[in-house]
């Protein structure tokens, strides 16, 4: 074993250390551990000669005292910039004006509307999004400072343990929002987004100690069929910035620079079966992706198909999935009853937990940051927070009408995996501490002790777009970066009883995951309510939305895919824990190598196809491996043809391979339309940053 899972130091608190650290502590002698004022067990010193020891104590977030009293915020719909305004820009978008980088350029787009295969596409709608420093409030409720035993405490610098308002956290956000603006896009109608860096303007807000140190960004549309120069990936960043001597986090757009990412709305191969339905965009700066995403660089892009899924349930020529579309004069459109849900867990600073990891701090505390987001750059297991949020709010409320809704789920957490179920309760929610829980059991803050399933969900899409057929689910897992789309009928319960105005339904997380390694053993008492859904007073609507037995055909597997299960010549990418001379901080490797953008692990030809093997190298970890550029289809898991009972939506397309411990997955994929460098990486972003990612390239 390369690491020790956990070492109990007191009955209440634990610290996570690597095996190497444990050996050093043994050699270093006694007196290495002390208790902080909030009962956190941490190291009291660092032995000499072995490099820094990463303190792995995590704060206990203050308890939100009045949960489920704020409306679920919906992401703001972005508006395109009028052409009359774009034409006045000093450097307007164009086929040969793809980015502004100080001391470099010009740069060109590989493909511009008006050129085959998009010769009949219109010019893109142009959006302008600034990267900005801004405050963000996770709740307006009063909070109670507590320690890891659940007891009330006085924060440092305070003379009392009374409830108080939570301070704003500082985010780096798209247009200063978290989540950022939402762009409703449509196939065959290109979108161009100018992302511009203003992160040098701190607005007087505390920066804290995480985020790219040069305030850079690199925006990736996950997972668009996108040209390399617009993909926002570190391999292309290396190609663009290394001639300027800018490497690693400097191989990205720094303050004062901008990039025009062109999203053509062109399905791979021009094949309608390749159309997707829900993108998100996020930061991808090498070595700081996790920190920047955690700091707020998250935006949304639902994607509609004008042929069968244009967001209008009244259109008889389409699938009639729930949604009422309104076209706006500026070329954008909105869709009612189609709701994105972004899940994100955070930890809030208690002011006494040391700041020390591979990048920051010397073990000092920051009482001035009490209640603000706390981040550890390189935790041993991955980063999981203890406060769960939806669309940037803790414990929000969604009021729905008695009709069908389309709910789009996104896991934007750094490491956490969720399993969701819809429940009702007679006794209501209880705080974890009131139930006698402490330590890691305080994660999620509240429980629904008598929660029971009350509704099913009908899955209609995964991250690769519409499924071939809908799947009825009692519950479902959501891994980092994965998306799932469901139709939920809020007119009746699973037993057939009708809903009534004022009925309360909870979206409940039933997957306990106290570290970023993998889920804990199943616990029937672990029922964390994250969203309250209230049935509104409006009378039932005339509901014309339907759930059809067939949704969309999927592309065939590549030739010979099923016969390749025992073919040892198939390109194999094994995710492993290890070490490398390249950087002592790199602990996560693929095929024994850290990320090396100068030397792609594989090169493929444009318009080719392949079978790849993705393997979890073991050690009891789970990994969500994301492959940029085109979706794949799962051929087999552990030698058994897909789908299986655990992964029923393997019938569709994906862009993240969810790898259980030691799992072996065979995938089918193609490489069309564009050339250039791309990446594949673990979307446990702690792993990606340290350095579980490989470069690959498409050549003519």
C-alpha cells in the first residue's frame, strides 16, 4: 500500500497522512501532535530532512441555523452582444482573430462559419464574459460556529459563541457570479464567447491562499466538439504559450488578455446522433484547475437540437420533453420548466485550522477568514467539503407547479460523488449534531431520519446527450463533471396518489463519502437533504409534454470493438498512484507518467476511430476520467459487454469514464473535424492537478 487510509488521534478527530509521513513521524519521535482550540488534531512540527509535511486537518463549517428558507437561484441567462456593438470593438471577432496574448499572435480559428462542413451556418452569436473577483454568499441564514464535536464555540477574535451572519466568500467568477451566466445554445447556430481576464482587479476583497497565483484562466467547454484552440486545455495552452516562456499555470490567459472560444454547434461528423444536450464551462489552468473551479469558475450551456429537442413541449415534430420556449429579440431564448441544478460542496474556514499544503502556508491560521471558503490544494484523499450547495446556495427551496419538469444535474464538486433520491418525511429534517453525530458524520449538516422514497425519476440524457431509451430510476449516482437529465412528474407520487399544494419533497443525498478516495460503506441512516421541493398552489396545468419510449439513436461502435476485449494491443491508459522525478508534488500518474504536454502519449489521425482501454490501477480509489473532444461509448466493463445493472445508461454516449476500484473499461471513440492537442484527465480535480492527465493529439 502506498498510503494509510486514516489514523485516529482522538475519539473525535482524525488526521490523514501518507505512509511516508507516518514513517517520518515514527522516526521523528513523540510530541508531533497537538489539539487546536477547536479540537482538531494536527502536527505540531515538521521533521527535518524529509521535506514539508502536509497538515491534513480540515475545518468544521458553521451550522446553518435556518435551512430551506431561500429560493433556489437560477443561473442568469446571458444575452448576446448586438452586432452593432461588436463592430465597434477595437479587435472584433473574426476567422483570423482568435485571441489576444501579450507579445504574441495573431491566432486563427481552424474552422469558421461559411466554410465546409459548416458552409451554410450563420455567423456566430457573440457573448462577452469577464473573469472577475466578486463576493458570494452561500446562505443568508444565521450560522452557529461549532467544533468537530458539534459543540458551540466562539470564533477566534470573538468573545461569544452566539449565532452570527456568515461573511461573503471571495470567488473568481464568470461575470462575477457562481454559477456564472448560462448560455442557451442550439445546434447549427454557432456561439462565440469572448472570455476576458479582469482577475487582477481585487475590488478590495480578500484573495485568500488558493487559485492560480498569476490570476490566469483557461476556459474549457466540457465537452464540446470543439477545435483545439477553443477547447481550453493545458496541452493546447502549452503549444500556444511555451514559445513565450510561459509554462504550467502561466500557459493560460493572464490579466488583460482574452480569447474567443468558438462553439460551432456542429455535431461530430455532421451526424445528428452525435448531438449532446448539456454542457458546462469551467477553468482548466494546469496545476490549479481544482482551486479555480472551487473558487467559482463554473458556467452552464444547455444545448438544444432544433430538429427534435428545441425546448418546446408544444412542438409536435419534436420529442416534446418538458419545456416552454420563449425566443428573445436578441437571438437568445429561454426555456421554462427546464432547470439546471449544480451541486458543489465546500468547507468554511474556522479560523483555527492550519493552512499548510504543497502550495501554501507554513501552518499558520487565518482567523480573519473565518466563515470563508477553505481549500487544501493537495489533500491525501481528494477534497470533500461538509456544506453541500445547489446553484451556489446551501439548503435552497424550489417551488414547482403540478406538471412535468426537466431537471439537469451537474456535479461541479472537486471530488465528491453523490447518490440522489426523492423523499418525503413526516418528522422533517434534524441537524446532525442534534442526533448525537460528530466528526465526519457532521458532513452535510442535516439528516432526514424518516425519509422514504416517494417519486421515481425518468432519465432521458447523460453527459453524452439523449439516451436511446428513457430509464426509470429510484436513485442515481452523480460523479464529478458528469451530467444527468431527468423528467420528474410532480403531479403524482410513485404509488399513484396525487400531489397537493404545499406538499414537501426533498432531494436527498444517500451516498456517504467522508474522504475523496471513494464512498464509505452503505449507511441506511445517511440521508442528507440538499434541496426542498414544494408543490405550488397553482392548479394542474394542461401538460402536453411526453416521455417517448425511444429518444435518439446512438452511433454504432467502431469496427471490431466487441472483439477487442482480450486484445492486448489496444491502447491502454492506466490511472495509478505513484511518484515521479518530474515534481515531488506529482502523486497521480497515467501509465506511470505525469502530464507532459510536450510529449503526447498518443497521436491519432483526423477522421480515424479507435478502441481504447481505461484501467483503474487499484489501491482502492475511484477515478472519473474525462476525455476531451468527442464522446465515447462504453463497449465493456471488466470483460462484460455494456450496459450492466450498475451502469444502465451505458446505452448512451459519455465523456467521463466512471472507474470503480480496479475497474477495466473498454471504450469506442472517433476523432473528427479538427486537429491539434487535447487532454484526458481524472476529474477528481485534486488528482488532475497532481498530475493525472495525459496529452494526446489529432494530426491531419
